[in-house]
């Protein structure tokens, strides 16, 4: 049975939902639409652009559970789920099914994929890490 690609675990992860509410929500979920062929009739449904349910879109979103932060553009922020950094300020955040982003707790911002590469390989020389490490001694 087809279901909306933005539906997961009772929550709607549509780019429109994330823009409007700032996080995935359950209040707009309608099982009669989300879990049937009728999901395209939902006002929050957005056509997929490359078969990846909006991951390629430059949609604004905010990861669930985080305080107000600058916009999150999935096209430049989505990273593999297995990305790890030993930096104590690195945080991997799931924003939707199979879509993860990195957050720097020191700068309170999302990291682009290129910044994540540096955070993974060179975090000990990161100026933000060094600054906050010196402050917390």
C-alpha cells in the first residue's frame, strides 16, 4: 500500500511542514490521506525532485528538539547517518527518515557537508574547539 514519502512514525516531515512549524508534527497527519494513494491531495505534500523525498530540495527546516537556529538547507547540510567526529561539540541530528545533519554546539549552527569533513578530520585544530576548550579549563 503506498504512503506519503514524508510520513514516518506518525509525524509529517514534509518541507512545507518543516517551514511552517519548524519541526515534524503529528497534528496535520491524516491517516486517510497519508497512508493511502490520496497522499498527493495533502496541502503539505511536495512533489519529489530526485526520488529522495525532498532531501535534494533547498527547503528550510529546523531539526526537532533544537532551539531556534539559522535555517537548515537540506541540499547542503544532509550528511550520511554514519558520520562521526570525536569533537565534543559535534552533534548528529536526524531531521527526517534517512536525512541527518551535523550541528556544532560551540557555534550553535548547522555544519555544511564541507565543514563536516573538516570537523571529522581536523577537529583538534578547529579554532572554535580550541577557544571553548581554553575557556573550560
